[in-house]
C-alpha cells in the first residue's frame, strides 16, 4: 500500500461509513478523509449522517465541520484542501482512507476533472431566466460558442447547457477543447459499494425515518433561526430543502418525508452512474470485510 490512496465510494445509505469504521478499527494507521460535500458544514449533522462526536474522537477524521453553511464550497476547493491532508498523512507513514459519496469531490481529488472555471451564480441565474423567457435560447447560444459541445448536449438539458455556456464565457475558450479528462493520479484505488435497487431503496427509506426520529426537523429549524437561509447550501441539500418547505407551509410533514425519499433515490441513481465510471473501480457488497479485501487484499473481493 506504499503511497496508495484507498477510496470507498457508493450511493447514499450504501454502507460506506460502516466499512470505513471497520477498517479503521483494524488498522491503527488509517485516517479517514470525508469526501461528502455536506459533512463539511457545521450544524448539518443529522441530515448528512455525520459521524457522532464519539466516533470522530475514536477514528481520526478530516474535512468535517470546516465551514458554516453560508457558502457553497466547490469540488476544486475540496480537492486542494484534501490533497494537502492526503500528502501529510502519507508523509507520516499512515494511510489516507477517502470515504464519501460526492462523486465530483472524489473525481476532483483523484485528478479526474479538468480545471474549469468555478460556478458563477449571477451568470447562471441570468441564463436560467433567459431560457424561461425564450425556450431554446441556451442551446442556440452554445451553438454560437462551441458547436461541438452543443451537438453532444441535449437541447433540453438545462443543467449541462448552463454549465457549458458558463465555462465558455468565463474561460474565453471552448468547453470541448478544455475537457481533456483531467490529469489522473494513479495512486488512487477505488472501491464502489453496490446495492441492488430494492435493498438500496429500503435503506434510504429507513435512514430517512431515523433522521426524522433523531431530530432532523429541529436541526433544520435551528439553522434557520441562526440566520442561515435556503441559499446557497440548505436549499441545495436533500433533507434540508424539503423540511424548509414544510416549515414554510408549502407541504405536510408526510409529503416532505416522501419527497426526501424520492429525491435521495434519484440522487443515488446519479451517484451510481458516476461511480461506475471511476477508472479501475472494484464493485463489492456492503459487507465491511469485502470492502477491506478489495482495498487491501485480493483484487476481486466478491468472486
């Protein structure tokens, strides 16, 4: 494992944390680096399934509770900070174990993303408003900026259209030229925890119920009372956005819970599609011993 960087990925509620704790329990030289875009934020504990204070004390963690939820931190920001921690851990002869389900964070850390301009919310809002007023305008704009990128971007895929135009305008170059696949760091070794649809949906449903029982609603209410608003973080986070809707009288609590489950499932499917594209990723079950074997032992753990 010399200078190798093990990574545990997988959909939300797939068992990543349990596997990481199992490995950290057995290997005293392991330090966990969270690659979860919401565990970065202070006060967002229950809804992000953040490790408890006791667990954080028992198992060394990094990149948890490093910011307040009033600024949206980018994947590039995460990669820069986390890589310094990775190198420091390696220099001390320990093992940095990256654990998380935010695909862009994992990919950015591993050098799998191109160094593109960061998001500009003002520009994005203007482009969104333009598309609302004149449907189809975004695709026509992109055609003028980068015909090749426009051809491979659906004319109704608003998210990708906005991002492509944003990249072109902020960089002054064509997105199709800038997207080269990054500069992969071959030290990373990926394990993807796979769960079948039925088991994953049940896990999501069970975890949503537990979060509400553990006080997620009070957590959301408390963050709002501290002065944090929907933008830029809470409203973009599953579990928090839906409960804000409830607190604002836009839906019932039962409807909010159902929405959390649906949105989490949709997010899990997107995660799965992205993680399957990680180079050399080994797919394993959620059994911690299988995850450990895939990262530190035999290459094929479920054979």
